[in-house]
């Protein structure tokens, strides 16, 4: 901002200097000789910005990326805080449900709706776009928002129900995906029973001995 201001003031000084000289030349009895202060000020105002322009460019090249990096870091920290808060709220809600309803599967949708209605969760702000809610239901959403959705996984006869948390942010100029998981309940598939009546859950797979 200083460069255009200096140029404008330099032009004004030169114009006023020329006007004053014309008045002195037209009526030397009424006006005193004009000092060279205005001329010097005008020249400095025009030359100095040109001389300083390369230095301004160097400083800008250093400062602007640093400012953008700090802004990305600040946004990432806000998203991280929101993710931690939602995870803690989800774990507390799951634990409370299991205490009230022992032995019953935890309803994922009910926990998610409870999270979305929590006052602390609703008070969170999206650092990327304040108009977009900071916590949303679904698998995909806007950058900076924490997405909450129900998930189910099967592996080796074990079914795991969970609430997944996912958020996209930027660090170092690259997009990062932050993920969390809150397990609601686990169920193992019964494969059979032994002769004594015991249930066999996921019997180990026998690995054949190596051939020599």
C-alpha cells in the first residue's frame, strides 16, 4: 500500500512545485522564490518505490507462503479438535447406552443422531467454510467438516459394528484424511459345537507343515 501512496504524493509534490514556480515567474514581487524541497520530495516519491519494489517482492515471496502455511496449520488444528471432541462424545454415548441396555446391540443411528444434537457439537465451527456445519452425517462432505456414519466390517467370522469419523483437511499443501473409529458391538460367528457341547467360534485354520 505504501508504494502507490508514495507515487501519488510524489506526483502531487511535483505538480505543486511547478505551480509555485509559475506563480513566482508571473508575479515575482508577490511571491518568494520557491525552494527545491518540493522537487526533491517529488523525485524521492517517484524513485523510491521503484528501488524498493524488488525488496518488496522478495519479502512477499517469503511472507505469503508462511502466512498460508500458518493458516493451513490453524485450520488443521481446529478440525483435529472437532474430531477429538466428537470421538469422545461418541464413546461416552456408546458406554451410556451399554450401561442402560446390557446385552443389547448399540443402535448406531441413534448414537449418531444424539451426537448431531449435542450442544457442544453444534457449537463447533467449520474452519474452511463457516457456513457449512462442522459435523455432518454421511460418508462424504465439505472440507473441514467431520463426517459421521455407521459402518460394518466382516473379517474371519467376526462382525464389527462401529461409528466411523472422517475429516479432510490440508497440511503442507496436501490434502489429508483423518479417520477415527468407535466400536459399538462385536459378534463372532459360531462355527459348531464340540462333543462336550462347547461352542466353537472361528476355529483356527491348520497350516500344513512345510515339506522337506
